C-alpha cells in the first residue's frame, strides 16, 4: 500500500480525500497536516472526517511526519504548499498538488522543484473537467477568431480566490487554441464604458453564492450561433477521487512536472 500524507486535511477537500482513502485498497493514510491555528490540531483525523478513530493525530509540521509517507496530497494554501514542497523535495517524496490561487511565480517555483521530485499539479482533478480542457482547445482552434470566447464560473460563497483555477486553465487552453498568450488577451470582469469587445479577447467572469461545488461554462459566440461547453460538479468526491488516482499514478514516476491530463492519458 502507498503510504499517503494529506495536507489541508481539515478542509472540505481534505476531509473527503481522507474518507475516500479508507475505501481504497492501494492507499494508506499515515499522516494529516493542518495550519497551526486550526482548531483540529491534535485531534484524530478519523474522527474529524467521520471514518472512526484512526490513531493519526492532525499535526502542523510536515517535517515531523514526512518520513512515514511516500506521497503528499496537498490541498492547503499557496504559502504552505511551497513550504511543504521544499520539505518533500529534500526527502524525495512525490506530491499531488490541488491547491488553487497560486501565482505564476509560485507555479514557476513548483516547476523548478519538479526536477527533484515528481509533482502532479492540477487546479481540478475531475475526469470530466480534464476532458473539457482538451475540448476547449480543440474547439477554439477549429472555430478561430471569428467566435468570441467567454468563460463563466460559479462556486460557493466561501471560496477565497477568483477566478477559479479551473477557469484560468480553461482560458489558457482557449488561448492556446487561437495561438495567443493568455496574458495578452484575458479580461477579468467588465465595468463601465469599456468600448467594443476586442478581437481574440477571452473574458473570464466569476460568480459566488450558496453551496455551488463548481460550475464552468465556456461560450463560443459567433454571428448567428453560440456553442457552449459546460461542466457541473455536484460532489467534491469527483475531485477527491481524482487526487487519489493521481497519487497512485505519480508514485513510480521520474521527477517531472505533470498534470491530470498526464494522469488520465487524455493529452
């Protein structure tokens, strides 16, 4: 069994990952990490995530338990993720990173560290979304610049970052499909007298409310018709199961920077 440590274990995703791991015969939960100000520090992760006592205490410092694990599944915040990545690299442990809100500079730091350990980084680990990434790029390439591309995403009221990492990844694939750099064509929200829409512009709009797990729609709007590609997540389990699949895939890989399309073989 693959000995696994979960970081961000008391978060919505972390708790589901720990719970579902209990049903996976290939993975064994051996450690749980949370921020030092978490009220669950010192408590049993099994009790916290509802699977019964596991005799695994939620800890704050990864370096104290990292020798127990083979792979770290990371769903925390960007600062903690980079700190844990350096600890993992020193100990030559594989990582699966689902943390969102990472800056371009932080992603570059992760890429640099991937020369030492295998890292899967994915803003969204569901099979459907990763197929959507490919579809969006292919459709953008086929339709070309005569179709305006708009991305709308909605998440629950508690989400801290916007746009979602998934929306940004969809925008990257759309931009690639029309041979543009996203940084040159992206527009995040609109307000005021902004003038006509520019050609090749890619709009990204964020909605927040209620308990929405995650909805993403990519619109290709032409003159006389509109094509919409939509993915709706109804349970966080789809992301958690993807993270478990990535952990099993990455464990025997050479150092490198991977994503869920690598894991799922849909490139």
